[in-house]
C-alpha cells in the first residue's frame, strides 16, 4: 500500500499540470506520515504546519492572498526555505471546511 501511494505522489510531482494536492481521508490513518515520508524522499525541504487550532496560521490567510507574503511567513514559521520545486509544504488540518484556505489553494 505504501509503495502505491508513494508512486501516485511521484506521478503528481512529475506532472507538468500539477495543482495543489489535498489528501483527504479518515482521521489517524497515516496521511501526514506518508506525505512527510514522500517529502523526505523527493524534496530538499519539507515545511510542515499543523493548522488545527493554530490562530497564527489561520491569520496568514485572512489578510490577503499574496502568495509571496504567505510563503515567506510559512518559511519563517517552519524554519524551512521555501524554494519552488525543492520544498514540499504540508498543511495538516481539516482545510476542506475552511473556505478562506480553500479559496487560496
């Protein structure tokens, strides 16, 4: 199973038509774990943020959708350089219920 999802994530990464990925599923089944493992294997940097109950993260998306500003803040919070194609950003949350974040994605 692990090899199947990693293979699918690699296909997503290599697609020239790649869009932001939302990995949905039941709680506590390993979604964050597999994304972190994929990030370690395929990217130079992994920026992980847990958005649940984190008002600092929620505030990032309240001001505006300036992606340069948002990425700079995410880099500062995670202490990871945000480099296009080299950094995987993982946001852990039930973001599907957060319309502000979904509009930004």
